[in-house]
């Protein structure tokens, strides 16, 4: 009971701090807190890796392969996180007083990964819940031990459910943050239109169609980045275990923070 109470109090404090950071205009507070936790563990992970190489527990070749995989993943994540589908939007001629303004055009950018790092964070938190409950119970039963194994990162069952949850939360969170009907209605208020599409429902359906296809690609990208590196690390056991989810959070937080600094 004391452990559960302490965990709940700690969660409340973290939520309060993350909300305070978000409202201060320094980026997403929860992502920044997770980012700090990941980055603070990197020096000790590097030291442990070098020590493991020195004593012969890990070969230098394996360590170099892991570093190359990490560098490739960083490039791969940057490529997908900055990728956008730009939808052309036209503004007709308008007259303000005696002045006539010519028609103008702009773009509505739709990211491939609109959900960001939220899907893997939600999926990891949800999968860690059964193991936490079993740990708090204190019972030593074979059924509970089997449950712990299936929800550990050593089982294929864990990665299968993890992949499905990432895909589900990608679609769920994208639909929550982007309202196609509202966007189409705002464009119609300003007499703007997407070429070849009627303002209103047809434009909203077009946005929804494009975003669904982008989210499908983005969810596969997220699942690949978060699952494949962890499987690689579990096969080639090394003390420097920087997973794909951690890399995804690091890159996204850096990009988001730089964007916030530029906007200020």
C-alpha cells in the first residue's frame, strides 16, 4: 500500500511539473522529463560498455555495429519526422476598399508522424502495468511468473502487443489532434479551397483520406523504430542498450525544443 501511495504521489508531482513546463513555452513537459532521464543515463551506459569491452564480455566489433545502427536510426528518424505532405490551398481574389488583392496560395502541411512520441510512450506504459501489479502483489505463483515473462521484453508476445498498441495509438492520437471537418470549415470561412475539391464535406473527406494513408505509413515507421532495435539489442547483448523508443524521444524532443526556440 505504501509503495502504491508513493508511486501515485510521484506521478502527480511529475504531471504537475510537466504541465508547468508545457505552459512555460519550453516544449512538451512530459517528453522533456523523459528526455532528461534518458540522456542522464547515457554517460554511465558508455562507461559500462567500455568496461565490458575491456574485460572481454562484449567484442569491439559488436559495439561498433550497435553504434552504426544507432547512427542510422537517428538519420532515419530525422528523415521521417521532418517529412510532410503539403496540400495546396488557393485563396481567391478579394477586394478591401479600393484595393484588389490577387489570388494567393499556401500549403497545409500534414506530417507522416502526426502523433509524435505519444504512441510508444502510451504502449510502454500500458504494457508495464501488469508487471507492476504483479510486483506489488508480492505473490510467488507460477501463473504470475508466466504473466511476468509474457509481458517482459524477452518474449515475442510482448513485441507483438507492443506493435499493435503503437499502431492503435497512432491512429487514435492523430484523430484527436487533427479535426478534418474543422480544418475544412475554417478554410471555407476564408473562401479558401483545395484545387479539385468542393469546400466543406468533400474537402474534409480529402483531408481524412490523405491523413489516414499518412498515419498508416507513420504507424509502421514507429513500430519499426521502436521494435527492431530492441530485438537487435536483445540478440547482441551489450551493456549500451539505447533502444529505438529512447532514440525517438531524444530526436523528437530536440526538434520540438528547437522549434519552440525559433518561434520565440
